[in-house]
């Protein structure tokens, strides 16, 4: 089996990996490059973007744009495999965004023909056996894959972390479904960001709960598809006895998650409690704020899940109380001069806000524990802007293969 890293050896966004055996090609992820990093533009890959694709397929680890965002550029005949619930969430997201950006209509058409898989249900493609393993990440229904062909095995981690609500299951899943592998193709987002994981998701939730108890009027900016954070805030609001306000789009996403049945369905995190999130009323192009609604908010207090746009700005201005705003996503988005700077978000947020966030990616000590369970012959870092640092860290215990984009590793 050959492992080829087409992109991602020296950058975080837009990783594309190929597993090749006997003319069959299994690709993992085809997303967008992130602003601010190095970029290589459109890729030209034999058996994926052009040429004979009759023995090719693409696996998607999760719905973040840097993993799925460019699939609309691929030939329509290419089989795509994606997690069942992740596909549904992406469909709602694309439906919400299609009027702003036409590429989302293409995304919808693409995903309507995609194959879905579920955690722990292995499947095959040509000579490859594939086992999808659920991982905890800031995207819901995110996967790692065990990929095997010709007696060679690799564990492709995708994006994952070990400090989330669901992370404790990973060692057990690795033991049950993966075992020892020859290679780990591993994300290394936080190699050079040791402070990104200071808090666990549960500690962050406790801090939010304290804030919601201390402040009556709360406005939180977070990614609409950061499901665990969203449900975490919902339950924190319930405990603080505050109203929890979302728009209809956000509620649709929450409903998909509460209605899913598989492996995480049993978790109380994804169930509605005493009352469901309250859906904002909408009329004539704007959110409706009636006297009755204001009375309700004055009495209970509230947590509003907001997005940076004029409609929400206008709503927030009409809501009662002294608002406490929170940024529950990466701070770079509101850092002037940062390439990922989002002016709308910075303007909506203003200067007086509390940053409250923890990373969707693993810290390096926890990663070491994961590697120890997998006993790999070698590690191949991707999704990182500091591969040398990754090698420095882990070469005491494992051989680390540093590649450039387009390089391959051959094993038989
Ligand atoms: Zn991700
Ligand atoms: Zn990513």
C-alpha cells in the first residue's frame, strides 16, 4: 500500500490523503485551504480530479470546510462516503447558505448522492477495508478511519481531541475496532499551540454556567455546527434557569442531533431537558420582539446564540437588559491583522466581551497516549503548520516520517 499526502504536510487546512493499492485509490478529505496559511490552490490529482476514477473513492472525516469544502470540484461519478448524521447537518447548513453562496446548491446535490456510513460498521472498497471510528471534535459525527489493504494498516485520525465530553470512549474504541497499526496519519494542529487546550469542554461549561447565573442577558457567538458546545451551553442555561434562544436554522440542527440514534444517542448531552430551546419569531425580514417576549426574557433572563449579521445586531439592540457578550470560538477571527479576521464578527462583538473557548484539537500529551494504544511503526503528521516540531516531540518513541506535499510512503 502507498500512502500519499497530496496536501497538508505543512499546513492545517485542505488536507488530502491518498491510500493506493493495486491501482485502487482511496482518498480522505477534499476541503478548502484556510486563510492565513500557505496555499497551493487547485490540486491536480490523477484518479481524483482527472483521469480514470473507476477505481477511486473519497472518504470524508467530518463536515468542516477544510475537509469537505471542495468536493463540488470533483467529478460527479466519484463515490463519496460520509457519516450519516454529519451529512444531514451539512445539508441543513448548505440549505441555509445556498442563497448567499451558490456553491452550496452544488454541495446539496453532491451530498444527496453520497454514501453514508456509521461508527463501528466496517465496509470495503476494492481491496480496502475501512472501519470508521467516532472521534470527539468541534464538528459532530467526526471520524477517524482504520484503513487496511494487502496486510498493511493505517489509522487516519482526522481532526480529534481528548478533552471533550465524549473523548473518554476513544481508548475503548481503539481497542475494540482498531488494535495495532503500521502507520498513524495524524493531525497535528496544536503542536505549536500548547495553550489552546487549557480547559476541558466540561470546565468551560461550568464557567458558562457561573456566568449565566451572574448575568441575566447573555449573548454568545459560536459556530452553528459546533454541536457539543451548543448543547453544553443549552444545558448550562437550563441549570442557570435562563431562557435559551436560537433561530429556526439553529434549532433544526439541534433537532437532527436529538433525533439521531446511534452510539452517542444515549448521552444526556444531546437530549432536551425541562424545556426546549426557544425559537426566535421571525416576521417581514426581521426577528420579532413583542412585549410578551420581553416580559418573558426579563423574568427568566436569557442566553441568545447569535451570529454576526445585521439581523442579529438589530435583535440584540432591542432585547432587554445589560448584555454580556461572549466569543466562544477561536480568537483569531477578531484579531485585526490576522488573515482570518472577520470584520462582521468583530463589529457585532464590540470591545466588551469575554472570550470563552477551548480547542477542537488534541494536545500533544494526550496524543502520545493515543499513539501508545496503536503501536505504530511510524507516524505521519498532517494538518499541521509545525511538522518538524511534531517530529521533535515524538521521535523519542516512534519513527516520524516527514513528507512534502505529493510525497508517498510505500509499505508491503
Ligand atoms: Zn475540523
Ligand atoms: Zn481541520
